[in-house]
C-alpha cells in the first residue's frame, strides 16, 4: 500500500512528492507527461525565486530531474476515480487499482465544462476511460471527444474494438489517428438518450452512438472523488491544505487562484508534510 | 511613497519582492543581512524543488542575486515599528521614517520571550533601538541585552554616548566590543523601577541602570504593529495571506508551521499578488 498517492505531475505534485520522500514515505505520482503542464508552454518565468529567466520547459525538466534524483516514482497514467475505502483510498489509474493511505490532489486547473447530459449518462454510455470501458462497446458505434493529441491513442484503441468511431477534436492539429476513424468537426452540444446514450448532438450534425468517450487531460475534480468539497470551482482547503475529507489534501492550481508556480510549490510542500503528520497518527 | 514595504529579507520576503516588482510596483525590502536567516545555516536542503542538495548559504545567495537582478531594493536595517496612518502605513526603520501603501510581514519566526517588566517599561527606559533612543541616555548608565553579534555595533554606539554600558550577551562568542563596555554573564530575569526603569535583575547580579536596550534580530510582531491579530503566536492569515488589517499581509515562518522554504516562497508569491490587487483597488 502506498503512503501518499499524488494525482498530478506538475510543480505542486512534484513538490509534494519530494517532501513525502524526504520524510521516508512511500510516494507515487500519477500524471500526464510534463509537457501537458500549463507552465511547460511558458516562454520565460522570472518569479520563481532561484530560477531567474528560465523557460517553462526547462523548469519542468529541472523539477522532474530533482524528483527522479530523489527516487520519486512517476507513473504516466490518468487517474479516473478515487474511492474511499474507510481507512484508505483506492485509485483507478486507467483500470489498474492502487491502494493509498492518503491522496494529494495536484491535478491542476480544470478548464472543462460539463456537457448537457454528461452527468446524467455517466456510466450509462458516457465514459472518461477508453481502456476501462472500451470492451463494453465491442461492435458498436461510439463518439470520442478529445481535447488534445493525447486522446488519439485512446481513440485508436477504440477503433480496434468498436464497429465505428467518430472523433471530435477540440484542438487544431491531429497527430496520429487511424484511417478507420471518422473525424467530425463541430462543437458538442448535448448527449441524448433514454436509459442509455443514443445520440451526440453537435452544432454541425447529430451522431447515432451508444457510447460517448470524453477524453480530456483533466477529469473534473468532482468526478474524481465524490464528496470532495469545492469553493468557486476549486478544491476547498484550509491553510494546511486539508480538504473536507480525512487523508485527502490538495495543492496547486486545483485549489484556486493565483495560478503561480511559487504558490504550487509551497502548497505541495505543506500538503505533503500534513499528510505525513496524518500518517503518523494513523499508526 | 512605496507601494509594498516588505519586512524581512529571507526567502518569503524576497519571493514577495520579485512578485511585486514583476507587477511594476515600487517595492522595498527591509531586513537583517542574509546570514541571519535560519535557512542560511542549513547544511543541505533537498526539498525546495529545482535546487537539489544546495546548502543554505548558497541558496540565500541565489535568492538575493535573483532579487537584485530584478532591481529589488534591499535595505539592511531593522524595522522598529509600523504605524497605521489611515490609507497608508509609516515604518520606523532605525529612525528613518518610510511611507508605504501596503506592508508584507516576512519577519520570520520570533523565538523571543518577553521579560518581566519589558512591556510595562517600554518607552520608559526599555528600548529596541539604540539609534533611536541612545541620545536620551547621554551620561547615564544602561544595559544592553543582545542576542547576536549584530547587537554589538549598537552597543558600541551606546558606549560613545552613555556614562556606562553593561552588555549581556545571549550568545557565546563576542566579536567586536569596545573596551569601555562591561560584559556581564547571566540570564536576564526582570526589569524593575517605578515610573521609569531603575534596575535590571539577572540570575547572577543586579544592575543599576536607567535604560535597558533589548537588541534582538527579531522584534516581536506584536510590538511591530499594534492590533495585528495572532493565532498560536503566529500572524493570523487567510489563504490569500491577508491579515486582519487592510493592506497588511504576511508570509513565511511568521505565519506559523511548517517552517519550510517552499511554504515561504509560495506565501511570499501569494502575499505580493494580493497586495498588488489591493493597490489596484485603492486607485
């Protein structure tokens, strides 16, 4: 069992990780590749003290190197859901199930809006995880809404099992999509059906599908862990980065403004030490 | 008039300073030399991400260089008191009076205990500032309680104006003290007098003095600004590093545990941006 599972491999998550490791805890980070962090695209960062004039890419690579030097385990993979199990939590990481005593949310700023029908049909045709739910749609028609090139791999996998896959990219340049997939331009409007999903409505056309996969870099926090309290769309925390749920902490952009590297580093630092203190009380 | 006056030139203060400057505010930092920061003595710091394995001295010098490269003005000097003036604040920096629209407290962890009689006789024989109050004790006897070698310069100055100076060092090695000064070993117990100070009682002996100078690296926060709310001996702040007084922010060790560089950097970052947002509303 992991002591501290960290969701997100950006500045907050990595800062939390090194602080957990330095306190001899078993730590594991689950996240998207560093290039998906907002800071990665920054041309120049001057206000993280000690790294004057660095660009976001180099900054992220220094952070990742620091973490790796300290033997932080970073697993590339998306956390789909976190389940409370009493004294610990269970994470579904792309259908691999991982137990952790504490969890630090460092999953960044969630820009996603929720589609009409998305909540209603979640688990009834709407899915966030191709690997998890793809087999349920064998020989059926599905639509995939992807917000970055990282969604294409999942879509290609679905094309292997499903009868027909429509792909709705929410970005410009498609990188590597199987020929069998039909790319549909348009803005998703709503998901329709009765007990189960029947159609996806776009502003351009309507698709007859029995599954809608929404493959975004960030799963909305409310979907990740039921019962986690938000405030102004951010995870509500106190000064010790504690959330309303025991053993659950949050750090970085997911806790709200300002969206800054320094803040993220500091919050990761505090969240990890608070988790360590909670772990000591568990014993 | 300064936009943001920062009390303390450690990690929190310098992080706040670069964030104020980057937002085009007129910023000035008042503090002790970098070597007085707790972190300066650290042999090795591994948990400030991006600076693996650095020692405290090098870390502080990187922080100071970063701030100087960004034209942050750092004035070595002790802030004695902060006075609310309505829409702005007045700082007494060793008897130089400085106006600022906002103030960020980054004055570190105050380890000082208050002597019996210290509060009672403050301004009636008890002083925290040799430069300010020395002339009042011309041709009289005074005692100086110093908690570091930095107090010696003040004591030497007092020896020039006073009839007799007793020096009670709260540390081991005296560096450079005038021959005229009488060093007294002992632990200060209480300050006695009637309307004015008459005696300083130590566990070893008693001194007949009309002034007691307490020259510590940190002046207790409660003395610095009357009305500032504390919680567990730390400055009480919310998640935006706002205190109970408008235009007053705090960051770093002075806001309480954990005493960590990462936390200090993050809080300095947030405090400065919140001050900037307040300054924009002032206009």
